[in-house]
């Protein structure tokens, strides 16, 4: 009987071996599948981690800018004097300075009439100064500031500032006797919702320098401050943002941009004043000064201004100069908010090649529904006094110039741009604008991600092949012992 049990035992043993092999294969296959899944998960995580991310300057945090603006406003509030005006540290209230602070306050959605010190507001202070406005630029600045604050400039302390500006309009559409007076007259009248001279845009376009920029006077060298101001005046007066005049002015600003993202004039260093006016000009043209198109070494003009902000909230002029902190701060606020002057002007978005529109993300808050403010130009440098302005060095403590760009004759061309002659022998830039191209670090990161993906794909395929081979062994397991 013993010899008859052997086949049964052999059969049972064979079945047990077959079961164990199957279970082993199943466990191995399961492990391989888990490994494959793990590799797949690692692949996904690697792609997410290595994907090229936009530069920090490209996606400026709205909260970050808001915090900076709030800090700046708090600093300005601390510089208000008992008479309602504003003063630089160690100084007394200045009518010039106060007319720059008012539109900055309005650009942030606040009402300057509610900013009181000793019971007096900035408007009260201007009222005390109204009798001294003699020069056209004084009248233009006051008209602009008052209209920005929702105060009627046609009836202020017995003066009709709008009528006084209109009295200086010439038959050719020019306002005043200089580019500076024309620009500020345009901005002031626009802020007061006044009809502009019929050839306002045409005259300003005719005095554009051959390098594409503008200056405070005809025949003078271009600078980024006056160019930013002129862009705001042109667009507010109805110029086409796609026009050659606007395009050339923007190309000139490209030339003036420094490696740190800011703008400079007659100096190797960018300054916050020129940068602020350039940003407002760019915004008026319907472009975003915090986008890839305006990056330099991954830094935009907005980032440059933010880096100039000090712990107490004020904005430095340059890294090495802290001149006119109240003035610089007042200029920086609307630029950070990307709100061009006049504030009652809404920029028309630019249309890109792919049909999409790019426009600055501007705050729509205002204390005045029908009129906001207008302004353009680096207050410190754009000193709308109409006088000749001396250029400010980076170490200077007095800034009365118009901008900060390498000085050159009107016929000189930036060496990083090609030019072509058009029309009446004028020189226009045919290149030099930046394109949204992939930068080198992003390219390297993207390449590394795809190489890693390729390697993991091969590993996954290899494991999958082994899984199939393992599962095929089930049919080869004997069920009986010979």
C-alpha cells in the first residue's frame, strides 16, 4: 500500500510547488508594479520640480506691492506738516513737493482732502500758495494736482487755472514755449477733462528726437523721464499706442534700461525717479512694466523700485544716494501701482502677435469719479518749473534734472539698436525691443527634466517587460511529477 501513496504525495508536492511559484511570481510582479508606480510618481514630481518657473519679477505679488505702497504712504503721512503741506526731512512745506504727493495719494485710492495735520489738508496748503503761481508750469502742476483730488481747478482761490493754461495755446497746437510746458499742459487739461488743442498730439510727435526719446525742450538730448512723461501726454491726448511715435519712444526706453532693471540718465547707475517715470510711460502705452518684455537679467523696473524701498517706507534715489526721499517716494507710488497720468485715463491694451492683449494691471480705485490726476515725469528730475535743469549725479543731494540716461546728441543712435531712415530723414529704431524668449536657466531646467523623464521611461519599460515575462511562467509549471 505504501507504494500507492507516492503518486499522491508527488502530486500534492507538485501542486504545492506550483502554488508557491505562482505566489512568488505574483508577489514579485506586485513588487515590480509598485516599483513602476513609484518611478512614475517620481517622474511626475521631477517634472513638476524642474519645470521652468517664471522669474520672480514676472509674477510680482499683488500683496507685496500693496504692502510696499502702504509703507510708502505711511512714510508720506509722517512727512506732512502742520500747515497741511509736505516737506523733506529738515525742511519746511513745499508747494512743489505737495503737488507731487497729492496724485500719489489719489493713485492709491485715498482722498488727499482727508489727509490732515493740525486740521489742515494738502488742499488747504495749496490754497495758501495759490497767489504765488506765476509761471505756466506752476499753474499746470497745480491744475493737475487739484483735478486729481477732485477739486475744481476752474475756481480755486479766485483763479481759473484751466483758462490760464488755454491762454497759452498756440495755433499749431502747442501749449507754452517748451516741450515740458506742452506735456504738462496736456496732462493738466486732460486731468480736468478739458478739450485739448486739435494738433496736440501732432506737435508733440514732431519734436520727438531721432533716437526716439523726448526732452524738456526742443533740440535737447533725450532722457527717460521726459520720454515717460511724453508717452503719458501722447496717450492721454489720443495717440495710437501702435503708432510709430509711441513705438520709437518705447524702444528708446529699452536702451535706457540698466542691468538691474531700472532706468538711468547720465550715470552708470539706475535711479528710482527715472524708473518711475519710465514705468508710467510704459503703462500708458498699454504694456506691463513688470512682464518678461521689460526684464533685464530677470529683473523688472518694478522690482528695482521695490529694492530701493527702505525699512521706514521711503524710496531711495539710488543705491548710493538718498536724496529727496519724500519726492522719490511720491513718484514711486503710482509707478508701483502702474497707474499712468492723468489718473482718469485708461490705457488701451497692446495686441500681441498671437492676438492676445497685454495691459498693465492698474488699480481702479479713485477718490474722484469724474476726474483723477495726471502727471508724468520724475518730479525731482522733471521739476515742472520750466527752468533748465542740471543733471544729477548719483552722489548728488540735489536733483533738479530731468532724467538719467547717457547724454547724446539728437542724431546719435544707441549702439545696440539698428536704425533705418524714414520719411523726412528721421531715424527710427527697427529692433531692440525685447521678446518673450526662454532664458538659459529655464532651458537647462527643462532639458534636465526631459532627460530624466526619458531615463525613467526606459526603466519603466524594462520593469514592465520583466513583469510580463514573470507572468508567462505560470504555464510552464508542472502539475505532476514524472
